[in-house]
């Protein structure tokens, strides 16, 4: 295609209902707010990216409403008239007018890659270094509900062959009660499924050193982000004290964070997300730092719809360092199918679609149905 000029930028806000409430340590949700960014190319191609945060601005400070504002008011003027393949220069100019706002930037950057890849008639992963794998295992995330509720849901997933690994959210209860709940769940799932936990930064160093060994004894196989993002020294001490891996998430948003964590061995696994890091290029740089330091990556989630999920899948399938599976379960949690052809979840793994760009097409009727009025 000869005309790669960006002709128009369009944003749409949606609320996609969930199959069940999803509870975090600090909030819960029954629908996932999503921002879609469409980049229209003069030659007729359109690329799409997704802006989404897990349950609202509590995690990274952004919401879909703030994303839409900054994309329309500050980012779109930078894009119009530019060549869609000039992504490096576009990102530089966006950063000159807009600090932080990594989730909003990720939506735009993914849309640019989707449009460019479609213009070239190649899949997005071809722009990210080529293919390393065609599918990735998916861990199912369970909320902060009581143990019997969580165990019933997990056993149902195991019986149908959908998942073999589960991550439990923690931090909504007193530590002793929360640990007792997780130990009960881990005991029920012992020998049939892997169990991981995510504290979402809710504990301090002393609480972590007191209670996390009990989770280790119960058979929990990984601990994610027990302390707040900035407490890297505490994360380092916890990682050194535990015989199981500690995974960094909130502490890891930029390539600089990846280097800082690697220098102190603050984490054994990195949670890699295109959303929190500003898109493919920054996330790939994080994975490169991790690979150089001998730290494996995990395909993390912000509970994206299929668009954000398949974007993360392309990166996870392109980078050889993403060897600790994923949590790319977002579309399975949603009560409505947003694509013309659904993503393929088979035998506990998410499989890469075939086709140009992201390789998927949104169902226009579903987008209209859930667009905010």
C-alpha cells in the first residue's frame, strides 16, 4: 500500500459485562470498561488498540475516561498526517506533549502496529521479531471469595480441561484470615493444579515475612507483588527469603524498572504487560532486559477484551523470554463475544490467530451494543 498517512483517529468507550463479579483486594467489577482506539489510514486500512485497566484507576492512576481525553486532545493531533510506520518518531513526539499515561499510549501504539502490519499484510508478531511459539498456557485468576466458592470454580475449570493453573487474589482480608483461606484452597487443589497468589501491593515487609512462608508450606508456587510498587528493597528481601519465585508487577512498568529490579534480584519472574508499559516496544525492551539478566517473563493481564488480549499474545509469542505462561484470560471472563471469530483457548492455552495485523476482527454489532451513550 502506497498511502500510509494517518487520516483519522477515532475513540469509543464500552462497558463489557462479565460472567461473574471479579474481586480485587481494593475493588470489584461486574463489567469491564474498555477504550478502543481506531487509527484510519488514507489507503483504507484501520488499526485498533485497546486502553483498559483492571477495575479502574486504583492500579495505575488512569481510567478509560482519562485515556479517551488524552488521546483525543493531545495524541490525535500528533498522529494526523503522519506515516503509520513512523512509530519511533511518533512516540517521541507524543512523549514531548504527554508524560506518563502509559495505558493511553499503549492503546495508540498497538493500533499503529495493527494498522502498519495490515498495510504490509503481515501479522503483528512479524514486526516484533518473528515467532517463538504459537500458543501460551493461561492461568485462570480467582477472586477474593470464600474458599468453597473458589475451589468449586477451580475444580470446574479442571474438569473441563480449560485450566491447570490458578492465581488467587489476596489482600482484602486480615492477613491471618486471608492466609487460612488460601491454605485451604491450596490443600484442596494439591496434586491437581498449580496455585499462585497476587497481593496487589497490600502488605508491608514484616507482614510478608511473617505470613508468606505459611503459603509456601501450603504448596503455593509463586507470590506476586506483596509490597507497594516503590518498595524495591523490601521486595528484594522477600525474594531472598522465600524458596519459591516472587513476581514483580506494580514495581515493573518501564525498562528502567526492569534494570533496577534485575540489579538487586528483587524478583525471579517479571509480569510483562503491553498495557502498563505503554505498548509493544517498551514491553519488548523490558523482556530484553529480563532475558539479559536471566529472568523469565510471564504474560500478565489487565483483564483486556479480545483486542488487548491478542495484542499481548502477539508479544508473548514473539519474545523467547516469555516462558512462565500467561494470565490472558480476559475474554473468557466476559459475558459477550466481541470478535467475529473468537480467540482459540484449547487445552489450557491461548493460540495465536492467523492473519494480518492482530489477526482478529471486532464484531461491529457488539461494539455498538456496549458503547456508552
